[in-house]
C-alpha cells in the first residue's frame, strides 16, 4: 500500500520532487522489470510519476511511458547533453509530478568508455541528488549477496545506496537467507520478486521489442508488472526513501529558452512515427514546436502522403529492417519523400531514417534520396561518438561539434560520391584514424549518429528556419 494514494501534490516550491534511481550490479539483473513495475504501481495508486532512463536507450522509456499512462519517458545522459544540463532536464521532465523514478543503465558504475564514472547511473544519481535502490538477481546467491552489496555501497561514498530489491528469489527460505545477510550490513530489503512469465517482454537483435510494435501485449505486460511489484515491494518504504533528500536549485531550462523566439512562418515539420520509427527523444518535438514549427506525426508504414503543407521531415531511429517489405510496399509515400528532397524540402534523418532514405534496404527499394544501399549485418556497432561537422548543412555549420551515440547492425554502402555528415575518431587503440558517417546532399542530412538536441538546441531552430525558407 502507498500512504495517501488519493492525493496529488506535484513538484512545487514547497519541497523537492521525490526521486529514486533504480540501479543494478550489471545488465540483466531486472532494472527494467522493477523500474517499470514501480512506475506502474505508483501510477495505479494515484501518483503522477515522471519516468526517466539513464543513457541513450529509446526502448525502455516507451515502457515507462505506458506505465505512467502517457507521460513521456525521458532520458538523462551527461555525455549527450552535458552534465550541466542533466539537472535542469530532470526538473523539466518532472514538472507537475508527485514522484520521479529513474532507471539506470548497465551496472551502477559503468560509464562512457575511457571516462570512468562519467555518464554512469552513479554519476546521474549524484547530479540529481537522488538515492539509489539496487536490484540484485539473487537466483544463484546466498549470504554472499551481502559482500556484493557492501562493495557497491562502499565503492563511491558520494552515492547513497538506500536499499535493495531482490529479483528471482527461489523460495521463502531463500529470501530469509538473503535478508539476514543484508540486515547484518545495515541494508534494508525493500522487496523480493519471483520469476513470472506474465512480465516477460520479447527481445531481438537490439534489445526489447518497442511498445509501439506490440501494444496490446505491452499493456498486459505493464499491468502484470504493476501487480507484481505492487504486491512484492514495500512501496511506502520506497516513497519514504524518495522523499528523504535535499532540494535542487531552480530549473531555468525550457524548450523556449533553449531556442529563443519562434520562427514566424510556422512551417509544418513532419516527424516519422509508428512501429518502424520509434526512436526519438521527447525534447525533439518540444524544441521544434518552441522554435515555431507545426509538428505533425506520420507513419511511413501506413500513410501514403506526407502531412499537408510539409516543409521538413524528421526521421529518427527504429527498426526499418524488420519492416523493410512493408515500407517498400508503400511506394506513394516513398515517392513523396523523394519528391520533397528534389523540391528543396528539409530532411533530417538518423540511423533508421538513414536506411529509409537509401536506394534499398536488403534489396527492398526504399526512398532513393541518398546514393547508397543498406543491408543487415551480424556485427553490432555501438558506442558514444564525439563528432564534428565537416560541411554546412540544414542541421549545423561547418566545425560544429556534437556528442552522439551509434547503435545498429547494418551497413550502408555509397553508390557514388559521399559528402559526409560527420567525422569522428575511434575512442582508443590503434584505429584512431577519422571515420566519416552519413550524407549531406542538398537540404538533406542523414547519418547513423543519434543526437539529443537538448545538448545542441540550435539544431531544432536551424531546421525550422530552413523549412520556413523556400529555395
């Protein structure tokens, strides 16, 4: 039970927004299960929950949003937006909420390669002044769980580890053994979960299947998680921990303050959505709207036309390789996108959008905007990138530096000359030669690099300004 479940206070000047970070010793311990379950259980109990995810992940925030009944899941990533903006973006996303639940990434102290704790869950927890609850997969552990948790608690004294939730506990006796061991080191056990097929979500080559692709099943999964966590975790104790914190400085960030006065013309900017294009940060649409755009979604799987009056198209990431036949079959929309590019319309595409703009994807015809062919591969390309723009484009000027993230199992091969969108170098090792990524052609910018525009908000304004101007 959650005390006072019928009340709705919201963040206000009277006190800091209650907040908790859900972390784990490593990936696979059950962070997403617990975080999504907590969001759903607190929401079911009448709380307005602001959900967040540490790092560049797009899929988990979709489940968070479903659990929060439509409130967008947002990302907190010091690498992509700069650590100085994380606190303000947290406050922005928490407005009007009673409680914020932040799901961590990988292990608690795993940060950007070669950067120590930077961009780790522990780093973000310190930036937003939040206590941490550690989710531990106890399936093959007994008393040694105390040594594991003690190590995580003492590794960085600036991280406040406030409790543990045990996952995959085998029996009541197993739980007693684990609890007694943790009691001996002064760490409270806030709950324990057993295995449950009702809360499993299907995975594939890049992680969980996004919510948009399996909506009815996702609703059932999240509902089951609300019940499981609500009956297995002491929600009142979690909320007490979430309220035991110091206030944060006032938030001065907003989409409007980030982009300045809106562009007067108010051009239509269409954003790809639907099952094939699910990867987008909530702030992107907010920044475009603040810059003066009329933001309209469209679904390349089903819509045969671009929204009326479209002057710019933004195509984020997703899984076009899964839907290549369906995307290819929608020839009217492919033709419309290609014609927009020929007419001087603005197109900004990332990763999945890059593949969709190519001539083909696994031999299925795509939009043909770019002189390139794309194909699936067995190799996973993954990592943060510090990149520089080698040329002017609709996104930015020559020499602009950005921080981004790459995550895919595809390869794109130019069929003619390539004017690169970005240049970057390998993080470490002998391969430190510069790499080129993507294409700039006319008023089209397309690459594998995922950006969080809150880190470089002039991108949104530049897109809207370019869309408002007819070449």
